[in-house]
């Protein structure tokens, strides 16, 4: 399969949805089976029932990705942050709503609020920014191939998304034309973690975590993440996406040479950590300490 050919990412078994009007009570099913049995058709009935049951099964991944408007997707995420319970729902539902409109099934089978738990760094715990969790779910749906589970496409796109997020100064001014608080102070996220991203901004902006300013900032973050994800997926399915190669900052390059699973060509150290985050935000530089 050619991963850059959009036509080959169409679900291999598109299956229609059974409408609500096709639901039957147990009594009706039993009665109908009795009639068919009396007529010697029970074998055919079993086959028909099995086929009907399979029609509700989701098709295998990847699901269809049509070309979407990044700005419309981002604007929905900005708005849904305030309307749908925070960053996780905002990113997930903005993309889902567009996919329902452009594709329909199987996206119509997914619940609206599946990612609400990701708000505020997952249930308020300040871990992964919910914008990244909500959008990563969609990335996986459209790029993972269950016939080629070793494919690294979804991992590449998600990894690069997280790396981009950490390097981004938020909020951007892309949505200032619809914002009641344009021109907000920009602060580099430094990490995909909600705790770091938000706290660095609130401390710099002297803003309370529940203030209108902070809410506006995070709504714009949701919009920018979705804008970026939509642009990347459009480019990927058009065959124009080139995954950037992660390069550690000068401050941590010597750390990565020994401790990263990427190894950077180094074979003498221990790969004792996993990730592409900035080491010195949480760790002391033991090489310099021992110098």
C-alpha cells in the first residue's frame, strides 16, 4: 500500500449504519424465528441475522481522511473549548464534526464527548495537554493500518506534533479576529505537559488559572493545534508531507547521546529514558556537575 495515495486510505469495508427503526424486541425476534423455522428457513435466517449484526461493526483502520479546511477546523476548536468542556473535547470534536459532515459513517458512530476527560491535562491532573490527546486520537484513526501494524506513520505525525507544540509560543494571533482578548502575551510551551505549558504562561502573564485571560489563551491553543494537525494530514494524504527529523537542543544534545532510545548513533551509554522532551527542565546536568 502506498501511504501517500489518498485513494488507498478509504476504508476497505464501508458498511452502512442500521437505523434506529431496525431495532426489534426479543419477543419479535423469537416469534419471527419460529415462523422461519416452521417454513424450513432457519439456516437462511441465521445467515441474515449474522450479516445484519456485522453491519454495525466498525470498518478496519485507517478511516477516510478528506481534505479539510484548517482554518475552519481551528475556529471550531477555539469555539468548542468554551462550549464542549475544554481542550480534549475541543480538538477531538472539531475534527470529528467536520469528518461527519464530509465522510459520514463510520465517524457518525463515535460519541461526541469521548475526550472530555482529557481536559486540564486529563481530569485536571496537568499531564499531557488535552489538545494533543484529542487530536492524536483522530490522527491514529486515519493513519494506522491494521494490515500493517508496524507502520510508523501515526507515530511520526504524533511525535512531530508534540515536538512542535513544545517549541511553540502560545497563544498565536491566528484567532484574534474572533477573540475578545486579542494580542495576548506569548510564552513558549517548552513541554507537551499541561502543567508546564499553562503554568509558564499564567506566571508570565500574572493570570489566574480560572481567569478569562487563561481560558482565552487555551481556547487559542486548541485552535492552533487543530489548525496544525489538519494542515499536516492534508499534506500527508496529498503526498506532500515530509516528517521533520527531531533534533535536540544544544543544551541537551550530550544527554541524548547516552540516554535516548534514539541513541544518536551512540552505543556506549544506557538508554534509560524515553522521549523527546527537554531534559534540563526536570533534571540537573550530571555531566556539568561532575566537571
